[in-house]
C-alpha cells in the first residue's frame, strides 16, 4: 500500500479533489488525519489515531461529498433503490430504479439488479469493503470499473462487484 495508490483510487472514485486529499492524509499521517477529523471519528467509535485506516478515510470523504450510500446487511431492495437513487450520478442519469424496489430480494441481489439497469446508462455500483456488516456503495462510470478494481488491488483496498440476481 502506498499513498500514491490510495490517491489514484480516490481520484478514480471521485472527481472531487478533497476526497483524494483526505485519503492521502490518512495514508501518510494517521495521527494528523485523526486530529483533523477527531469528532466524526469519535462518533464512529474510533478513539485513537491507530484506529484510522485509509479505507475509513476514503469512505468518510466520499460520504462527506455525498458520493456514497451507506447501507447495512439488512437493507432490502426498496432501501437499495432509494439509497442509490439519491446519489447524484443516478439522479442525473434519469434511470428508474422502481423495478429494483419492487423485488423481494436481499441486499446484494438488489444491488446486482440495480447494476443491470445502471449499465444501460453507463454507470455501475461498487461495494467498498469496510466492515462485514456494512455496505458503503459508490456509483461510478462503467468505463472506470476495471481501472478502479486494479487501483484497489494496488492499494490493498477491498472493492467488489455485487452479486447479480439469479
């Protein structure tokens, strides 16, 4: 893991420079990141600088810029559709996720179903792995997916593609 690989990943996930800046700070200086973001980290239960990971910083930066939907493993298809629909790329694309909302499936199959619709407009949802029970989701241009997954591999970041529905 290098600062450069995390910065590259952040730049692929977001066009907002503050996402890359915040991610790079966490990769280079955990204590500095902790000091700068003390209260939000305390609110998350992180009370020491060594509890900060670059993945947490990336997720928090994406959330702060409104580019992340944060769901837990109990989310249903309706919740998935609403959360993804609230993200700017999905809203701006005009894609209708109501058919996803109507499905009687768990979280991951709902994400896979959403991807079937999103790819039609050049978008794709990815899961940033942060915790077993949490699902930080980003919607990115389909053209960037391979590059994002490669950058995630270089950074040692967990990013995965949702399972498609059966």
